[in-house]
């Protein structure tokens, strides 16, 4: 049973996203096949969307790959050449913790293309908002090397293409994956027209990035916001960061389009992160971003999928986000809703202290609501 949708929500995925391979050979005695970033959890999101019937209330979008010229808006030609060569000869490593199999570049171009298609459909007004369930992820990929399972900077490339070809002006990129959104930070560090905000677990990955003091430079000074929350943070810390940083900063910036790098690895069961979020909380954060976008830019909101490594939990987080985007409700009960009852969900002093610091560095204390 699904209650009818209140909004037109685009949903994009593709079978080819689920055959991309990221296994690492870890060395002697450790067998092959070990990987954190696997198709399973993400495929289950798509399956749940189908088995619940939610897909009938969503607008199906289909990806086309980005082209080389699109990649070169951010990546270096040398890096793209190297990926082309490896992809054609059985795969290899794009950089740091970024193994891929044969044809991996083509899948990455389709992942970036799927992200762009979600953005395009929103900007064109074909849908109110959209979610691209893509693989491989993109937010760690840097100009000249792949990092953290990411070959190409999906959302960065989509934002650059939308600005170049669709006449999109001011863009917010909000990243709630538990790891730092270093790729978008690098791409837009000196750009005053793209506000990048990353909420992440302090010094998780990449280890030495995502610091509060990294605020952008030159014309882009102030347009990069890092909120490195302490490991162990739950709903209270995220809501505090939204109320005192994300919402005032986005209002002050006044975007034409809001984009989200959505990972579910801040979920309470994730093997790579140590945060506590429940599926319901991802829904709440989605609602907050949706209302911001409705207030500021006609609701134009597109999300792309990044990390999330609990095969058990991520599907329920994904379903909850899609329900919130569309306003349709399924009858699926989250088996992990007990997370919401953890006392550690409450805001703690050492967490609000980090938010205080960000508020001070970015002068957000005096920004008022609508
Ligand atoms: N070797 C994303 O969530 N380090 N990437 C994991 C195990 C890399 C995460 C530690 C984490 C990258 C898209
Ligand atoms: Zn992540």
C-alpha cells in the first residue's frame, strides 16, 4: 500500500550500476573479493522501491553517459587518459582505495551522467525533485586521481554542466555522507557561486581534510563550510548543525538550485562510520532540505547517491528519503527504528561545541529565518 505522491519525484537507476566492481586484493593470506563498496545494499534500495510499489509514484529517469569533454570541466586530461587505458585493459586502481574492473570508466561516466540527468530533469521542470541511485560514488574523486571508491566527481561534474549548459546560476552542494566531501571542496574552493557544505565524521576519510578552517579562498572565501562532527554523533548533532549552520548559510547564499551528496554511512549500523542516524532521521534531514529549496528556489532539489555500507540498513534509509521527497508513504516498517531510542541521539556539549565553532568562523549567528 502506497499513499499517492504529493510531488513529482524523479528516480534514476540502471542495472549497469550494479555490476561495477571495487574489490581490492589485500595481500597474502587474505582471499580475493573483499570490498566495502558492493552492489548489494544499493541494489536493495531499488528493489524495495519496486516491491513496495513506490516506483509507480515516482518518475523513472534513465541515464546517458557524460562525455570526455564533460569530465574535463574538472578532471585533468592525463587522469582521464589513464582511466581510459586501465578500463580498456582489465581495470586497476584509479588512485587511493579505488579499484575497478574492466569497463569501470564507462560505468563511472554513466554514474556521472545519471547524476546529471537527475539535475537536468529538475532544472527543466520535468520533475519537482529527483534522486539518482548511482554507482560508483563520486564525492571523493579529485581533479587528477580517484579516491575512496570514487573515479569521477559525479555531482561536481553535474553542477558544472548545469551551469555551463542550462544557465543555472548559484548552486548549493550539501554533502551528508559520513566522509568529507573533498572533491566538491576542491572543485569550487575559489568559486563564490557554488556553496559547498559537508557534514562528516571528524578526521574519518580523507583523514586530513574537512577542517572547520577550510573556508574557501579568493573570491570563494566563505563559500566552503565544513562541519566535522565527533564520532558518535546522532540526530541531535545533525539537527543542531542544520538549524545553526546549513539552514542559515543556505538562506544567506540564496541558491537557484540545491544538490545533495547523499550517503547513508552516517547510519547507526554502518561498518565504516560511527554515527547513529536512523532511517527516520535521513527522512527528517531530507524534509529540511526540501523545505529550504521550496522557500528559496522553487523546490529545485536533486540528490545523488554516495556511500552507505550496511546492506541491512541502507535500503530503509533510501526508502525513507524517497518517501519524503515525493510525499508518498509506503507501509514498510523500519526494522532498525530502535536506533531512534538511543539516549546518545541527544545533542551533547562536545558536539554543539563544533557547531559553535562553525557558526563563529562563518559569521552565522546573526542570520535570521525567512
Ligand atoms: N580501508 C564513500 O563513502 N576508507 N567512500 C575505508 C577501509 C575509504 C568511503 C577504510 C572510505 C571511502 C563514497
Ligand atoms: Zn562515505
